[in-house]
């Protein structure tokens, strides 16, 4: 073998070793996946979430057609959500539905579009609440709305702006521009 050929082989071998070393060091460094904060961390179709209190009592159940969770903001978006609340005896008390909802880390549920709250117990005087947008604190079950709200009771209907209420205590108060109609039932006595 000639000296020139030996030097060419040695130089090519060194170049190959250098390239192999560069390739190995590049593989050791983990690649940072480019994540777009506008993309959800995860998506799910038809979810059924059951939440219990720290004492182990059934607190609420949330069913939705689609869910998207964004970990950067700590927000979950629900499509066609249906929330069912339960009392301390595990009896369903309210069914709340809307077009979409946003759940934040502090357990505030913001409902958007065709919000409807229906009583599930037979003894409730307040039977139904309708509005366009509402907020529910899932811990205290306080419910508020700054839009037009209609309350349907067993013997009354009331419409107004800005409602404040609590699902646990089964009460609601309309704040502004309230209009109510009542049905007075006559007791008939037999002669």
C-alpha cells in the first residue's frame, strides 16, 4: 500500500469518527417539542366526570360531548355539557345544561348559550331557570348571571336582569328590571 493511500484511509477514518461523535452527542440532547399554546393538551369525546367531596359524598356529575383541556391556562372547555348536582344524601337536585362551558382551576364553571337549570326534586318551589350566560361556583354552588334571566316556579314566573342565587339553598334573586306573574289558586269549599 502506498503512503498516500494510507493517509487518505486514515483521514477518512478520522472524519467518520468525528461525524459519528457529532451524531451521538446530538442524540443525547433531548429535543424540545414545539408546542403551540393555542392547541389543547388533550381532547376527549363524550366524557362522564364524577366528583366527590372530601368526605366521600357524591358532589356533582358532568357529562359532555367534547372536552378540551389547556394545561398552560388550567382551563377545560366542554361542548354540550350537562351538570347534575347532588345533595348530602346523594339525591340529584339540579340539572344544568348549556351549549358550551369553561371550567377554571378555582372550580368556577362558566356556562355559555342557552343555559337551562332544572330542579330534579319534587318539593322545589323554583322549578327552572333560563338565561344566556351564567357562572356557578362548584364548591359553594353559588350561581350568578348578568344577562336576562327567567325563573319558573310552581305558581310564578319572573323575568329580570342580574340574578344571584344558590343551588344548595334553592333560592334565586333577580336584581334589576324584575317582572313577575303569579297564579293564585282558589280553595273551593264544599257546601
